[in-house]
C-alpha cells in the first residue's frame, strides 16, 4: 500500500493503492517489549517502547496558523491551521509529566467506530483506551543545552494517519540527540485536536466517495500533495522563527526553556510513512533546506488515475541528496515502477531495504509495538497481527527500525559514517538490502 488510509469498506488509492473492498482484519497475537498489563475487563491499556538513546525526552505541541495561505480543504475561506509536536533532548524531566500518546478528543476519535483503529485495523470501537497511553516525552521540560545545536528532523505521517502514529521512532530519535517535529496535515489526517478542544476529522472518505472519474482522483491527489508540501515549507519557516527566539504558537503559549538557538537548521532531514515518505522525498527535491530523507513504504502506482507519476515529480527529476527507501516484499526499486524511476534518475547516495516479513506500510508505524498488545489483551487470533504487520517479530522490528533511521540521519546530518547501512550484517538479521 502506498497511501496509508483505508476504511472498513474502502481502500482507495489516490496515491498508489488500488481501489478495493477491504474487510476488517480478522485479528492476532504476538509479543513485543514492553509487555502491557493483561486486563481481564475494561478497555486495553498500551505502552510504547522506551527510547534507547542517552537523553531524556521533552515535548511541546504548537498550534501554527499560516495567515498567508487559505486552507484548501475548507468551504469557507480560512487561514491554514496545523498542529505540530516538537520532541527534543531534555533535562530536569522529573518535574514534568509524561505526555499522552494522543490527546483525549483525538484518542476517542481514533479508537471510535469512524476512526483509524476500527477502519484500518479492525479494532472494536472503544476496546482500547488510547488516551491512557503515555509517551517518554515530558511536556514542557527544558531543552538540554550542551555544545552544538541539534540537527532537526521532520516527520510526516501516512495519509489518514495522525502525527502521533509514529511516536516510537520519533521519541527514540529525540533521545539520541535530535529535535524532531511531527506534522498533522489538517483535514487529511484521521483527526487533529486543537488547544481549544476542537477535533477536526478527515475529509478523505467523503471526498473519495464523491470522486467519480479518474481525473477527480488525480485532482484530489494533487491537492493532497500540494497541501502537504506547502505545510512542510511553512513548518520549516516557523522553526527558523523558533530558533531565532520567537514564539510561533498561535496563542503564544509558553515554550520550554532553552529552545532559542538550539536548532541547527543547516542539518535538517525528513522522513515519513507512505504518503508521508513521498512528501519527504518531494520536499527535499523542492527545498534545499532538507539535506536527507527517508521514504517508508510510499510509492505512486495507481491504475485509477491518468498520470499518477505527475503527483510525484521527483520520480522523473531524481535526487542529488541522500535518501533511503524502506519497503516490503512487494515494494522495492527493482519491482515498483515509481521507485525504479526515482532510483535510476538520482545521483545522490541511496539505499533500499526492508524488514524481513514486513507487510506494507503498517510495519513502520506505532502499529508494530501496539497491535500485538491489543491482540493479547483482547484475546484475538494470530491473524490479527499478521494481517496488519506481516510475519515480522515486533520487538526486533522496532529496534531494527530505530537503528536504521538513526544510522541514516547520523551519517548524513552528523557525519558519523558507521557501517550499519553498508549491507547485511548479523546485528540486523531481519533487514534485507535490495541490491
């Protein structure tokens, strides 16, 4: 799958997926560390893996308003509003509470009958208390300052996914000395909760239903990517203001101490899953501020649009900066047309790899540590996990992803070459390098 959004009755590919009926998965079991508490009754409670880096992690949410741009998704003209989260190495975290994985309103929607939990994974509505999950990020903790400012990495989620559904990798990168910024693309992601309590849900299902002709899907896909790329440019601008000491939050809510001057925007990378990965590579092609990028599962194959490749021009122009592709057994630069074009037209350093047994883009999301916990606590069959993730060993897959993503950005944003990405090794026995 290339896009990352499905409903129980519709798996549309505006960006690389075939339109097919998609019944809810049948269900599964598996193990992943850390093990969540078994619950005999009440909704399941989940835990995210603990970051592996040396730094405690802080986080802060920012409400950004782009008054220079009218939101392309709203019927009534209004400025474009975004929510982003900044994750960073922190100090003095004991005085600051752990941040929730999802805010209450967003969690209720995500786990409800119309949310991603039910529509994409077949989780019974209300069966998981998504609002109870805590991250390793401490809200508002001071940023730890020592020597050189930190490199910056942006994260863009798959279409239909919230920015929170990549927290495992994001908080691990922050613990290893990066400032990581996650972006919610409002009206496209499943739901966004704003500081005033508004929960804005996706418009994609109704827009899919309204689309009748291939040209309709082409225009909708173009709107998705044009908006994502504009969001990315705007966030980069706001990070520059933040580093200068300004407060870009729309309500001027207090920022953690130490943010000004802590971002080295000359060392900026980007990664994402599915449409987010495609956004990362296209944004790097368009914007010289992005120095290196990772695409996890995002390709542009689609039989329902007249010119799907036009949505992803980087396939034809190629890249002169480093990039990494992370796919599955059906998606690599040898068998996937858009990835092959991108690969052949690029002059920059590149690598293509996958987790052995990974099934689609879900193998690169928070689904990896959380779906097995849900299966165990709800007593669901093994197929629940394998339908969603494939046959990967979840705990090992999490650590392998963290190792690969860190190695890539360490190499290209910090100049730490290492050998992790040179080829297969016993250390990463579940990683397949595509020659």
